[in-house]
C-alpha cells in the first residue's frame, strides 16, 4: 500500500500499446455482418425499431443480434448477463439504445458496467450543424473525446461521518495515455491535426495535472499534430460564444468534463436527439446516442431516432461500410431539412417517430 507514496512512479513509462484496434470482424457466409443490438429502455425500443426498418429498406448487410442487458447482482456486483457479453465479444461491434440508471440507490449504471466490462476507454462525440435546421450557430463542427473508464466516474464514494461524504476522482497514467493516444490517432485519421486538452489542472493539480503531463509525453510521438491546453471554464465560455473556433481541433478531456461539454455541444446544434457517439475499446466498440431513455416521451411515438441512426453510421464507417453509412446519413439529413412536418417535436416539428422513419426510407 505504500507503493503509491514511493518516489518511484508506479507507471513510469508510456506503454505504446494502447491504440484501439481496427474492426477485424468478417462477414457471414451470406455476406452480412452480425451486430449486437441493445435496444435499451424508454424510447430505446422505438428508436431501435426505426434503425431496423431503415436498414432493412436500405439493404444494409447487417443482421441484428438482440441481447438482454437486465442487470444481475452477483456477489454484490452489478454484472451483465453472460449471453450479452458473449455476443459483443463474438461480433466485436454493438449498437446500443439508452439505458436508464436509478438515482441515488440500486444497481450500478449499466452504461458504466458496459464500458468497464469491455474496457471502452474512449468515447468519441462529433457534433455537426444540420444543414436546413436553423440554430443560433450555423457552422458547428466539433469533435470531443471523453475518457470513459475512470475520473469522477470511478464510483469510489464513502461516508466519513454522517453528513460528510467523500468521492474520489481517480486518474491513472495508463487510462489517460490510452484516451490521449487515441485522440492523436483519431485527429490524424480525420485530418484535424490539432489536439486540445481540456482540463482544470489549475485546481486539481495532481489528477488533471497527470492528464496534462501525459498528453505532453504522448505528443512527442506525433510531431505532425499540434498540442494545446485550455481550462474547462474557458472552453465553456469560448465554445458557446463562437463554436467555429473549435472547428479544426479534436478536444480530449477527463470523464465528467467530456460528459458535460458534449451535452453543451449538442445544445449548439439543436439538442440531444441529434448527437451520435462511439465507445472505442481495444477489441470491441459500442456505438450509442448521447441522450438517455427520455422517460417523459417514452411510448408516445415522439422520439427522434436521428442520434441512434447517426451513431449507427459511425459504426458502419468503423466497419468500412462507408457507402451504406453515406446513404443513410444523407437520407436522414435530407429528411430533417425537408421541413417541420417531417421533423420530430424536439426539432420543433410535428412528425411522429414512424412518420420520420418513413420519410427517411423515401429519401434513401
Ligand atoms: P434524457 O437524455 O433521457 O432526456 C433529456 C431531455 O431530452 C428530455 O426532455 C427528453 O425527452 C429529450 N430527449 C432525449 N432524447 C431524445 C430523443 N431521441 N428525441 C426526442 N427528445 C429526446 O436525459 P434524462 O431525462 O436526464 O435521463 C433519463 C434516463 O436516461 C436516466 O435514467 C439516465 O440515467 C439515462 N441516461 C442514459 C444514457 C445512456 O444510456 N447512454 C445517457 C444519459 C442518460
């Protein structure tokens, strides 16, 4: 236990082995890929149906393998059902609807459990203005990569004495390195050769300080990519004042900051119903909308399936099915741009989920 206090760092060197693997899955004999589908809670069922209908109409070479992720409590630990784990490990890729988390009690978040089970260490969240849907800003084009496994989400909390609780923000060099290295690789792959580390090392000198110093070390291996740093409060101000300043950068940040800043970015383009994401691991990847289960509109046929559809397009590109991704994405964007009668309520429209789905199919 005294090792952490020793002068010799426990993780002294960069490991150089943490880049997320490419998709290595192979199609079945019928030429189709099997993808695990976690439909999720609340509006998850409705938006997953929209994805299934649109994929069937577009003849995308995907076969869905639905799995149940109702949490199991084994030895006091929230666990995924084994068939779900086996399915994701076999297919290497999954599409996931939102999963509701009890507040203040009950099982650990299944979202966290999934990220930990498959070591999904980087959460990629692009945010792009939708042409034809007017918001305060027209040219938002940001990418944010969120550390996905530790930080404020480590779940280490305890009561010291009644009325005094402590929550530990855990930052490690290996996890920081993984997500930062992924950020550099991702920036190169999309031609935005500029990494911005968003942090609060002015206050959290050790934890965020480690994130910052790890970035400086990793950057030595990427001389073609510029590295900059910005304080979280400063980024919040500047991103909302003029998002175009962030067009050419890939932002990388610890867990909680990424969660908040990505919702903020969603607000800039029209809301949570539009924002996709990908959880990247060494071996498997899970793609999901940024939004939650929206209990206020669940079962009413009002949900916007765009975020899950765009997440599925990220998934198709990860699987090198780029033409299918382009076709679905442009049909979705064309539908949103075609007017309020074809948009769902969150985008100030009057369409139901099923009307929107039919319009996307008509625009394929
Ligand atoms: P939420 O994202 O579910 O809803 C926030 C607001 O946005 C609501 O007014 C909702 O109606 C609206 N909204 C969200 N997605 C929409 C869509 N596709 N179409 C139209 N409107 C949409 O956030 P909330 O209410 O804080 O969380 C509800 C539950 O979801 C909680 O149990 C939470 O833990 C869980 N959650 C799960 C996530 C995941 O699975 N990745 C992410 C965020 C929350």
